[in-house]
C-alpha cells in the first residue's frame, strides 16, 4: 500500500526501465541538493519478474556494441537516446551496484555471477538507498491529469503525483505483469499507439511437418522474409533451432517480427549460408564426376546435421540421379520455404513491437509532447531491438533519461512556485 498519498514523482511500472527511472530521478535531485518523494508502482507482487527470467535466468544486461541499427523504430531518435547512456556507462553503473559484468563470445554481457537475481536485488537496493517507495501488487487502472494551475496527476483516484513516468512495459510475457495495460493509460492521456505484435518470438509450423520430428537439431542458417512476389524484405543469419512446435533460436527470433509485420509473406532458409544454388549444384556435379556412387548426403554430411539431411537429400547415387531431382534438392538446401503458420504469441515473446511513437516524445527528457508532466520510457515506446541485450540497453538509457528529465522539471516547477 502507498506510504503517502502525494509524491513528487510516480513511476508506473517497476521493471528495468521503471527502476532505472526512479533511481536516476532521485540521484539527479540529490546531486542538486534536493530530495524528491518518489514512488515506483507495479501490479506484480514480485518485482523484476521479467528480469529474472531473461537470458535463461542469467539476465543479458547489455551487449558490447549497441547501435541504433540494432533496433526497429525511428533510428535517429533511438540513437539520440542511446548516446545519453552508452554501454560503458551501463557497465560502470552495475559495477557500482556490486554487479560486475562479463563479456561472452557472442558479445553479450552477463553478470559475472550468472544470476539475474543479483541484477534485481541490486536495482531494488539502489532504489531503497535512493529513498524510492516500491509499491507492489497495485495495478494502475487510471491516471488522470488534474485541472489545477500547476499540472499534476491522480492515480487510481487516490494517489497524487506532480509528475508521472509511464514505464508499464509492453505485452510480452504477460504473466510477469507486462500485459499491455500501459497502452490504455497512454491513450487516455492523449497519446497514439501503433499496432503492437510479438517480437523475438518462436514460430510455429504446420502440424505434423517433418521439422517437428528433428526437435533439438540446430543449424547455422540464413533466413529471408519474402513478399508475395518473391522480393526479399529482410535477411538474418545465425543459429536456428528445430523444435517440437516449429522453429526457434537467435536467427528465428530476430526475423520473427519482420515475418509478422510483412504478412502475407513467406520465410525461407538457406541451410548453407554464403552458398548459392549455382555453387552447391556445381559441387554436386563435380562430386558425381569423381565418384558416381556418391550421394548428396555423403557430399554434404560434414556441413549439415544428419537428421536434417535425411529429410532434404536422397539415397540415390548422384551418377544415377535425374538432373531435375538434383536441382530440386539443391533448391531446398539453399532456399527451403519454411511452413510457418503463426508465431507463438506474447506468452513466449521476449519483447513487443509497436507502441507509443517516439515522435510524440521530447527525447531530451522523455517528456510527452502531448501531456505536460508525463514522461515515457522502455518497452511501452515504439522501439524493439534484436536479441542479445539490446532491449535492456534501451530500458537503461530511456529510463535514465526519463528519470533525470522528470527530476529536473519537477525542481524547476517547484522553484517557480516559491
């Protein structure tokens, strides 16, 4: 329950972006010799649930190299926010909290302890040290702007705040409290919300397809989203995992939002990235000339998993295989149309695509251009990054900018009223 009915700043959502916003606001005020009454309100009883399940329970805090090109959205605007709090600053921030980070081969940065719990505990300790009141288990259903001469807000009809930071997240993994309710709050305060859909989400294939029979097999692949006319709309290369329901793995998760956004579209896989139809066909023709009894499987066995080859290739010796049959198999190897029928939904998505447009935000302070006194940060905004810690970096950077922006603005208003 609230410890007060009036705060200088109320942060709605105590996830990664919300906690960073609250901590940053308090620290910015203290550096100016002032103190703000700050509350971070979250509907979940367990604060930081989404952080705890991220990175397989290890929390991929950020990446060694983060650029606007790693995100979908207004990239010039994204770049401006990211510059205010870069990777080096993030590493230093968590080091100062007692959570040193380590780089892994992929460029991902994890806690040295490999414990997401350490990240959550450190953020909560920093919030407590900053004097932030954490109000958990309280769902915010209504935020109304007051009609006083000095703008303010009333939350759920009982809690008053001079400024509000909306960090309620998106729609991904709703069991953690990220159920999309923040979009309704944003709309009620004058904002628009672009179409939202799952991103970084596994894909489901036609029931009974052989893909589901080789669950657990992984392969390096180049994936391509193709329009109805065959034009390539997006390419991604990386590890792809065959599962009991369809497809997952980094390459699939990264391209999923592009497949969803481009419907009607197809998804094709080149199981030998860097190779073309012509190069593989020439390899097989040469192999047949050297050994007519060689098969496609024997030629490609050192390059593709046996379980995958069993479904793509043929036992017919190349010396006796009709040209058309060989060419059909080669086509499947380098441009196999994956029988994707749908994504696995928000329950399994790591992030939400879509949200409040950045055009409606003052990027210097993350304050709304449409509702004075309201700041927004994190996943509720129309920004989504690829897999690898990029979405957390957006949370840290946008949360810090919103917190500092709100703190400076609140003190400016306070002084003006004195």
